């Protein structure tokens, strides 16, 4: 779904999973600095939007998701996952409830599959699920922004900003009040700095929540049964995840950024220990990346990400 904001001055279209919105508007580092200072906005209208209504919506979602949502207070933002029977991450949901509707945004292109799964699990529950992507768009306002969110149908308040669900027909008009536009490259650089995992980037078909530090934000360890819970409990109580997410400070003398999926090796060794999940050029830190590596990779080792040397910050303990 192509955003009308690609018509803004300087807009350069993103490619790959973020196709449909702007990668940048001509000045990547300025855009990052503006977001970091609490000014401007990022167009995330390529993301999927799902709504759930009905009196049983929260108690029903509680049975399906990794998060405790049965008593979720109105306007309180949270994250949740849908896991496979073996505990592998299938969907990541970013949600808020306004007292009548649960608003969810998800990765681009994943809303239809999520809606299909939820519909298959409805049974007798009084809940209605809808793919609202055609009607609502997501816009991000950074922490510190004083921009009013009057046009938003729902707002997710987060430590690093606000996710607004804006009527898609009003998107271009609404952002005129939001200040300078910052592309998804700027947004992604700050996400990587914040160590926040993203489905399809920090995950593959065998990722479990423990590996990417989702236990703290998207998994409730003391709630009732849900699909994949046995794996979550077993790994949490009896063992450690086979892989761990790390943050890499990359050598700034290299011109290239390692691509998603590029091999990560310990310096001086030939066998890969993991792969790059996301990389960006940060306005203060220089080139940075997230990578998923084997748990036993030494935490003080210099890692080569697609040949680029980098020191690691521990996110998930070894």
C-alpha cells in the first residue's frame, strides 16, 4: 500500500519489507536528530492494522497471546506474541485497548495471516476481528513531542514515543501538524540503538522469545496456558536459549553496512556463529547492528559482521 506521504519533498522510497513508505527525505542524520530531540514524525502506514471488538475480546485474546491482557486497562500499551505449538515466534503484536476496541499493529503484510489465525480460534467467544489496514494508518511521534493526537482513533503511549492509529483518508492532512518528516531509516536506527527486536528481522522460523529479549516486554511468565507456553517455561526454568541477540558497534572505516542475514564470525575463526539481523548508520554511534549469535559466543570477542569488525554489547545474557 503506497503512502501518499511519498509525495513530500525529498522523499526516497524504501525497499524490501518497508516498501510503500519513505526510507528518508534527503538528510538521514538530520532526521534522526530530530526524532531523538522529540520533533517530527515517521510514516509507518505500511504496517498492518487489526482491530478486535466485542465484550469477550480481552479475555479471548488472553488465551491466545503470550501477554497478560485479560485485565488490560484502557489506553495502556503492551506487546504480545503468537507462538507455534513448539514455541517459535509467528506474530508480534503491538496493541492498546480503548475500552471498546483493541487496536493492534503488526509487520507489513502479516495482518491477513494473523486475522485468519484469530478467526480460526474464535469458537463461542463474543469477539469480532477485522483487518483494518485499508482504513487506518500508523504514524510514530517521538518521546518529547508535544504534537496533539486529536485526529488519532487510538494512541499507544511508549517510553520512546507514541504510535497513532490515524484514519488513512486523513493521513496527509494529519501529518501537516506533526512537524518535519523522518523516514524509516531514521526510525530503524533508533530502534536498533534501543535493542528492540522486529519480527522478520531479528527472527527466523526457529526463534523463541528468550533469544531476542522479548521475555521482558511481550511475554508474561505467570499467566495461564497458551500455545507454545511449555517451551517458554522450560527454557526459562531449566535452560538457556540456544542463541542470543547482541548489539554491535561496527568499524566506522568500512563504507558498507552488513546486510540482513550476513554471516557473523568470531575474528580469527572461519565457522559462522550467527547472522546480522538489522544494521543502520546512527547519527551519534556511527554504524551499528543487531545480530543473533550462538549463546556460547564469547562476550568479549571481536565479531566480524559480513567482514566488518565490531565489538558487542550484551542484550541477552550468555
